[in-house]
C-alpha cells in the first residue's frame, strides 16, 4: 500500500490550483446534474432507453471509458473528498479510487445459465432493472460513485445518485467526470444523474419516485432502514464494527503490523476496517509492543477518559431498576473526529506526536464505548480475554449482528472455523489487514457496497440485475 510521497505532493498542489478555480459547475446537457429530482430521473430514464439499444460490447467500452476517467482523476477526487468532508487521508483515497476504477467487475460478471434437453433450450439471462437510485456515504464520496457507477451501468442500468450532502461536490464531480467520459466514448448522456443540491428531502423524493426501479443504499442503519421500508426492491449495505481476534498461535508481529495497516487505512473510515482488538491468553502485551513499533501510540489510565470526553458524546437518562432509579449513560461518536489523523486527535488532549503515528491504542474493558461503538477514527481499543471462547463471544456481541466483517490472526484452523461460524459476517479475513477482504492484497474483486443486511454480499454488476427466463420448446438442442 506504499505510494510515492513526492508524486502525491505534486498531484496535490496541481489539484489545489484546480480547486481554487471553484466547485464543480453543473452542466445539464452532458454531465448529469439537474436542479430537480424529477428532471434528473427523467433524464436517466431517457438514457436507460438509449443504453438498451447498445450492444454489450459497446456497453463494456463505455465502462472502460469510466474506468480510465476514474483512474486518471483518482488524485483530484481524493483531494476533493478529504478537503470537503474533512475526513480521511489523500494517499489512501487515491488508492481506493484507483482500485474502484480497476477492480470493480464489468459486463463479464453477467452470466447466462442454460438447460438443454429433450424439450429444447431454456436460458436464464441477467437483465437490467432500469433506473437505480443509489445513496452514497460521506466516508467514500467518490469511491462509491465509481464502484456503483461501473457496476450498475455494466449491468445495463442507469443511475440517479443521492450523495451525502457533506461531500456533495466530490460526488457530483465524480458523476460529471464519468458522464463526460461516456459521452466522449460515443455513449448516451446522463447515464449517471444527480441534483445540484443533494439532501435527505431529495433522497426521500427519489425513493418514492415512480421512475426509480430499484434502490441501493450504502451508509448507516438509518438509510438502510429507509430503503427497506420503501416498497421497492432494495439493497442495503449498512454499518459494521469489525472485531479482530488474535490468538496465541498467531504470528504476533505480523498480526500487529496488519492490524495497524488495516485500522489506519483512510483513518479508519472503511466499514470493513478493524475497530476493536480482542487478544487471547497471554499475547496481549507482546501485541501492544509490536503495534507501537508499527505506528501505534499507547495511552492508558486517565488519558483514556480524557480522549473519551473529546471523541464521544455522552447522554444520561434515569432508568427505573426495581424500586430504585439508576443513571443510564450512553455514548455516540463526535462527528468532528471521524476520519481525522491520530496526530490531530491526540493534539486535542494535549499530546504531541510525530506524523508517523497512525493509530491511538489503549487497553479497555469489554463494555467500553470505544469497543461498542463504530468510531471510524484511528482509535483502537484492545481487550484481553482468557480464552478463545470468551473472545468469540465478545466479538459476536460487539459486532451487533451487523453480519459485516470480522478478522482473525491465528494458525489454529479450529479456532478460525469456530469464530467464522459464530459471527456469520459477510467478510471474514484471516491473517491479513481487513482490506484484503475487498481484494486489496487478497484475491477477488473490489466493492464499496457490502450488502450484509439484504444478503447480496460484495455487490457487483450481477447484484443489479433481474433474472429473466427464455424458453424455446422442441428446438435448439443439437444433440
Ligand atoms: P449515513 O447513514 O449518515 O449517510 C449515508 C447516506 O444516506 C447519505 O447519502 C445520507 O444523506 C443518506 N441518509 C441518511 N439517513 C437517511 C434517511 N433517513 N433517509 C434518506 N437518506 C438518508 O452514513 P455516513 O456517515 O455517510 O457513512 C458511514 C456509515 O456508512 C458507517 O456506518 C459505515 O459503516 C457505513 N458504510 C457501509 C458500507 C457498506 O458497504 N456496508 C460502505 C461504506 C460505509
């Protein structure tokens, strides 16, 4: 995951110069950005009809044009995303954009099934849904548009995007660049559309719009619930809180290095990133020592409480317990710190560290808010437990039934199998950083929409299709 620092500095300065010339300008005829939801959906419907007339070979060439544009503009979009949302790391977002451009599957993902026999030939083909309404998160404002854009169009659909308002310029710019590339490659305009001012109101109008055939939501629990209540076919890719278990049989130094690499990637924004460590038996102290070697800064004692007061918000309510009243304190994340650098976060509690510090680590109990909540910050709690059964029980509890991602470092196949069976996550990564689970340093394609709640898993073009059966009786079998 190393990238040339000098190159990034050069690209960053070029981008800043470009950005000073202003935010992306809506250009209604080729770039897909409209004033109202109605206009944008209508344009996407016209584009869908045009796309239906093109061959799959032509569609694939348009997908290639989108890939090229996304790859060429990976740095521009990464810089915009960090600067606009205030979250993440430019160098990591460049990699994410590039990977989305290269490793999102295309039309080859669409497979036809056939049965032939005495009664002829039956085919099942993967056809498009129509116009898809895609809701994207602030944590991946360009990555999700690139990945969903390629996947949905490869499957023959067009898309209305509903980007997160806090990263709208980045998402809009991505939509514009992809549309312009398609038009330049001889494709229809407005394969991807959106509105110039995305909002929750616009997202709700999109969900109810009769011109939208299918919904795909990538984000937290609220938006997943919203699309699943819409009455339309919906794919929900929701929150995670991935636990990583390290047992006594693991290569402890490698585990420490991999955990820091995965947890610190894009400042912990990815939903798949390591969010809490559960160390089994006696290896905890050794693991912590190696984590410090690979860029972690250890805090302890009262300092943990000071950090809690900064990065989390507390809510107190009185609850009745039997005949007495008890204070129930619950915590949420302070959004100002989501995706921020470890150095910045530590500076807020008066600790000055070098840039090389990538993650703040601390030992906590199993019910600490850092363990329970999805922080999306480079702050990693470590809980020591006595054995693998205790570790698995805690991991299952803090994953909250999201069925998203879990990670394990171990050489014990039985332990790995037991954990995987118990936690039932969509992604289970063994002996690697979490991002190996989406094909970065591991086998398999990439996605930025991991549909645990609705079961499509790592989405690809086939996830955005309808299966259609064509039956021909008494012919076309040649045996
Ligand atoms: P978010 O839920 O706040 O917003 C996601 C999108 O949904 C935004 O476009 C937002 O405007 C919209 N939205 C939110 N509530 C809505 C509602 N009630 N009605 C209509 N639209 C609504 O999430 P975020 O902070 O942008 O992203 C971080 C979350 O997304 C984390 O929980 C992370 O785990 C999750 N995530 C999941 C995946 C995945 O593939 N499963 C990928 C990336 C992020």
